[in-house]
C-alpha cells in the first residue's frame, strides 16, 4: 500500500540559509531539526529531501560537491538525534535565461520547483501516495509545488519564510499551515494528518 511522505526543502528548512554553500563545514543544522526528522521517522513517514540546487548549473561548484553536502547533512542528522532522510532528490539544472551556464545542467526540466518532477519520481521509486504527503519549505515555490503535486503544503518561518510572508515574493498559493519552524510543522502533521500506512 502506498504510504505518505514528508518532503523537505533543504536550505532554510533543515540547515541554515547562508546562500550557496561552498565549504562543507558551513552546512549547519537549524536548532531542533534532527529531533523533528527523527519524530517523523518514528511515526513511519517516508522522509525525503526535495531541493533546487542550481550551484552546478551556475558553475559555482561541481555535482560532487552537492553530493558531499548531502552526505554531511545525513551525518549531522544521524549524529545529532539518530534521524534519517530515506531519500534525497535535488535539481541541479537551471535554464540559460535564469542563469544556467554549464551545458550539462543549463536547460529547462520538470524537476525544478515548482514543477513536480522530483516528487513524481520519488513517488514512483518508493510507492508513495502524493495526496497523503506533505511538502515543507520556506519559499513560495515550495507551496506552489505542493499545490501542483496535490500535496499538503507547510511554510516554515525559517530561512526565506519571513520574506514570503512579508510579500517580497509572489505567493498565489496559500499554505495549509504556517509553522514557526520544522518542529512546529511536525506537530501539525502529527495532529492533523493520519499516520502514514506502511509495511514495517
């Protein structure tokens, strides 16, 4: 039976928003994030990263650096609270009009938020029910993605979340909930949505 997932944006949701991260050691978890992810793990939610990462397309760093950042992210989550991301999906692509300059990644793609490619791929790969899933992010594109994919959408007030609320970004899609941080988002998920069905 298909299970529900919690899709998590990366920068500003799991780790501190500092722009493009050129040094691995600069990736640092936000307070309480590891414990929040562990609670989702314990409840049986499929926890999945879904993140636009256009650094390779912009020629800021190579694709291997993005993988290394995600290895560090997983290690920090585990070492801090025994938390695990079940899968990681990210989009390194960016069209040339938007700033993509590296030919391997300079193009339009269905994976770049708010397009649904990452979530559809995750659902196909891991037997997930998107209608019972949640997208948690700090940008308008995360909420637009949730609407496009038929998910619930939660906007956290960490990262760029405050700027979205201040009207600095277009935000035609309204979130189902506005949370102060990931811990508050998990509280809402636990109290408003049924537990995910899954086989142990």
